[in-house]
C-alpha cells in the first residue's frame, strides 16, 4: 500500500473502511491484520496533519 501518495481525505476514507471491515471480521488473525493496517494509516494521518 502506497501511503505517501495519498492525500488526507483518501487516507481517512481508507482508515474508516478498514475499521468497518474489522467489525465484520471473523478470525483473530484477520482482525489483527486489519487493525495493524489501520494503525499504520492513523499514524500517517497524524504525521502529515
């Protein structure tokens, strides 16, 4: 996933999509993987803004 070329709106949208996927995830590994991706995006939001 290329985060550096995404703008704030795109990062925020992707972050919210990942959190929605977490709500419907069934397995522990799936949830952990999605949360890690969401954390990466959130840190990118905080760094840039």
